[in-house]
C-alpha cells in the first residue's frame, strides 16, 4: 500500500486522466472495488441491508456506485444525500432498486433504516475537506453519531476513502467525525490516516485498486509504503521440507548486563520465533547462570566482564567466534558503561581472526593475538548499543553497511543531536534524512514506526498501541529483525518485516489478554507464532 499526500493523489489522478483513465472510470473502479470488499466481508450472510451517506464529492460518488452494485446483487440498499443533487449516479441507484432519502423527513427515514442495517457506508466527505465543518453538516454528523451510540447493535461502519471529518494530510479531526470499523481507501493510503487523532477513527484499513496504469510517472515516484499482510508475507523466506538448521542461518546476539539480564532472553527467543535456525548469545559470563535455563535452545559465548557488564577485552573473544553467524545484534541490555563502549568500538575497528565456533560454551585462550581482516556479519544495533555508538567518532563509516539501527526517539536524539520534540514533529523526514546520510537502515520506533533506507525507500507500520509501550518490547523487536536478517533477508526487508510482525504480535497479545495494559514483552514474543501462522 502506497502512502500519499492529498496533493500527490490529485496529481496522480490528473496524470491518469490525461493518459486515458477518466475520472468517471476511476470512480466506477473505486465503487466496484468497495462493493467487492463489502461482499467479501459478509459473504456468509443473506438478506443484508446497507445504508450509505452520499456527499456531493467523489467519495459520495464512490459510495453510490458501490450501493448500486450491492442493490443489483440483492442487498436492501438506501442512501441519504448530503448536499448532493439527484444526478446520474443517484438515478442509476434508484433504477437498481435502491431507496434515496432526501428532502423533508429524510433524516427520520435514515435513522429508521440504520436501526436494522448491517452496514453503514460513510461517503459524506472526502479528502479535500477543510475544518471546521460547516454548522449544518456538523450537526447532521453529530446527530448520526448520537443515534449510532444509542443502538444496542449498531451497523458495521465503513468509511469511503476516509472517515468524514478527517483532514487527510494533517490527521486533524472534527469533533463530529464518524468512527469507522473499516476504512476502504482508494488507490493509496492518505498520510493523515496514519496520524493521531485521525487514526483513532480509521478502524481497519484496506486499499482498493482504481486502475492506475503502472507506468504513470507520478505513481512510480511514490516511494513510501504502508506495510500490510500481503507485503510482509511476500518477504518471508521459504521453508523447504528438506531444511536443516543451517538453512535458516545463525543469529548472534551480543547483549545483557547484570542489571538487564532479561533483555538477552527476550531478544534471543524472538530471534528463534522469527525462524532462524540457531541463536548464539554472547553475554557477560557473570549472568550466564541466571539466564541459561530460560532459553535452553541457545548456545553461548561467555564474554569477559567488568562488574557485570561486557568488558572492553570481550571484543577479541567475540571476533574469534563469528564463524557461524549470518547476522549479529548488538545492544539490548548492555548498559552504558565506558568499558562496553570500548568493546563496541574495538569490535568495529580491530582486526581479528574469525574462527568457527563449536556449539555450546566457548573458551578462549588469554592473550591470543592472531590478526587478519575483520569480517563482521550484517549488524543490527539497538538500545544501549545505539547510545554507546553515538559516543564513537565516525561510527557511521565503521559499521558494515547497511546496518540496521533501531532507535526510539530518545536514542535517535542521542545519535543526531536533534531534540525528541523535533524528531517527533516530522518522524518520516528525520528517519529518511539520516538513513541517507549514514548509509544505514533506520527503524524509528514509536507509534507508526518508520523504516527508512539509504536509497530513499520508506515504509510505515500502521500500528499505534500502548500494548507495545513496555520495557523489553524493543529487545523483542530487535530479536525478530536479527532473526530475519540471519535468514538472508536484506537489511530493509528484514527491518520492515520484523517491525510489522512485532507490532502485530503486540496487538494479538492485547487481544488474547483482553487489555493493552496487561501486555508484557514476553507476551509479545509468545504471540509471534500466531502472527506467522496467519501469514502462511
């Protein structure tokens, strides 16, 4: 699903019209696509009734085309006109057997129909509205909302392109906006739908193809995607029947300290749940007893430590044991001690002989000084690792490119010197700017996580939920991403798929527990299999 501004969408439609796809045909395609979505949602039901609002603009036209198609398919369909004249679309709807509510007594007819309707189609206003709404229209929407709230079994509300009352660029909403259960948006997601407070009114989100030729230049220029199930399913690696654990790579996780031992378990288990064949955990030796029993499938590299944190000399041990790793995660729970900063800096700059490590515990002889070229596996850097990275001069060029960086706004502030407030004001632009400057993939976490690539591609995760706002949630995300990277996905795809799977796992966990407040990071990890199951 592409993400566009309102003006971008208008320019694309203009180019499409100039190239032979008329506005009328776009409307027909949109309306038929909308009708197909509704039909699929209620495929198992008979004798259904739908009521629609049809405004004067294109969204009202889309709604009327859909209502006409449903009426012809046997639905009981009715439409309430809001400032729309009885044009050719209305005439066609009536000829198909639909009923129009207009004039005196129309609102009473609307409320009576809503009382028995299965679906309510909101096509009152489209993407071009200005707020605040005019008084008469605002009052109509407010009265509809009040009536819907009074129903014991309200109809399923579907917004056409956007909920009426949403500014589709800024995400601002009118107080009278009708809250949708599903928003069916035309051709592309409008950027305001993935902003608050508008997102609270969107419900589910589905895109309908309206027939743009693939060679439209302005359509091809849109490089911002919204992740969905189809996109992520296509990214995941095949799992052949003759596979062995080596088929799915080995994720090496350098993590943990005496104060944050749980980060090791969360990241390691998430990497396994993402499908990687082997997870090696490189940890301070002092915490091994505490964590080993919690993830028996892992193998271990025990690192020198200093008062419970990874010591600077641990880099040499780790560099000599990279033989199995097809991707490496650095950072969850390592703390911000200077010794660990020296460990990361040495890891990025020292030349050492990588040896093929045996399964199980790793014992290194002290004082080994063999040196050849250092070949680090693809990297993911998270959490404290990012704050320590920010203290290393020219860290951007020392990381093997492209690495995946997974900062939350505070960590992004440490890396960039920009305030959290400035980052949050324009998350997409900030993520893309620094992905390009640094040459690495940036996963800017938070509501509507942004994944930005150095080549200008960007993907938005359409999730904003307090279920993900938990200590350890980021460790789980980093684990999923490194697990996918270890299986051979490129950096951008691994980051995109990992962020989407993690977000969905948070939603699944909240649904299972009945509350976003009850979700813990371990619940997110435990819900990853359910998400993957639904992707198959």
